[in-house]
C-alpha cells in the first residue's frame, strides 16, 4: 500500500486565518491540487472547496493547475508544506460571464423602450425630438449589439471551457461594471438619442463597409473560440498551441477579430461611446493577450512559435 503524503498546513493570511485549519493533512500519493483543496475544505468545515486557495511555500505563487499532482509541486514537496488561504464566497466563472453579458442585452432593449421619456429630461432635453421614431440605422445597431452579446452568452454556456472553477463573488460588480455601464448604458444612451449621428434612415457606403467588418470579425471570432475550446478536454486545465485563423499573426486572434467587429460598429454608429468602450476593452485585452503569450512560451518553449504582436498586428 502506497504511503500517504503528509503535508503541514499554514495560513497565508494570519490576520484572517482559517480558524479550523488543521495542522496537517494526509493525501493520497496521486492526489491532485483540486483533491487537496477538497480534503482541506472538509477538515476546515467549508462546504465549497473552491474557497480554498493553495500556494507554493517557496515561490508564494498560487497553485493554479487544479489537475496537477501535488507530488509534482517542487516547493511543496521540498518543504513538506502547503500554504492555505480562504478566498471567500465563490461564484462559477460561467455564471460571471452570463451576468456580465446580460447587461448590454438589457440596456439595449430598455433604452429604446423608454426613449420617448428618457430624452425629455436633462441632460438630454430633446423635447419634441424625443418622440420621433427610431431610425433604420439605429435599429440596425440595436440588432448588431444584441447579436454580439447573445453570441457571447451562447459561447459562455455551450463553448468556453474554463481553467478555473470559480472566482471571488465580491468581484462580480467590478467585472460586470465595464459591460453594464459602458457597452450597455453609455452606448445605448448615445446611439438611440434623437440627435445622434446614427439617427439616419439610409445606409451609405461607409455603413456597408462597417457591416462587412462586423460580419467578418464576428465569424472569425466564433471560429477561433471553437478552436480554443477544442484544445482543452472537458474539465481539463491543459493549454494547447493555437493553430487557427489569425494565429500566425498574433497570440490572441479572438481579440483581433473582436476589435475588427467593433471597428465595424464604430463606422456605422459614429458614436464616441462605442469608441470609448472598445478602447477601454483594448487596454484589458492587451494585458490578457500578453499574459497568454508569456504562458505559452513558458509551457511549450521552442515548440511554440513566438509572436511579436499579441492582439493587433503592427500595434500590440
């Protein structure tokens, strides 16, 4: 019979310790990081093991790969210790994304509904113009926003595979604010305003260019997401080297095509709010794409063809 793996446990946050954390835990020799979390949670009185964060006592880094074997974590084995932290109440990543993307869907349905009333009050005060019908171009933009975020919801539920189970519940408001306030409230208030540049009945050549960019961007983004999902087995955390449309140019072609689609929306809407939304999004995606490039280089070494640009060829 294989010898149990016995590890000392210590609190990472002495000021907010796990009060019932045992001094040590005995694990199966083949126990994964996730199984170690579950064992420690049971001993500590937690019903949700996702609240348990495990850290390498040497590097102080979190043990992110929940499928990794504890015995393969060099710092843990050399010291015979696991550092533990209560991460607080958790919520599933899938749930977080569903909530985030619901905001724009809601606001782009609600603002047109109350348009005859909301644009009568300061700071808008359009008076008689507020009762004019929404134009064809504004309805087109309504459709593009709804299509984009309904696609996001579908991918969240049926396509994406997440390397982490959960995130701290307290971060929901912070994570959702970007989509709810910028893509939702801000963009909707500007686009559907009677005096907005989108208040046009006829499409001009620039609008058709925008539509083409949106269609290409959304389609290619869909293809990339399907490919990225295929690189990870159900329930797995392993990474794969992307080999799909756009991956020869940048690390994260899904971000590249997302930006392309939103450039199309900008050309049609001529909206400063849409520009502000996607420029803010680029700041976030820039950081994420660089993190992905670093992770791929670290994990695959020479097997991975390094990219100079991570999301926008020639720029980022």
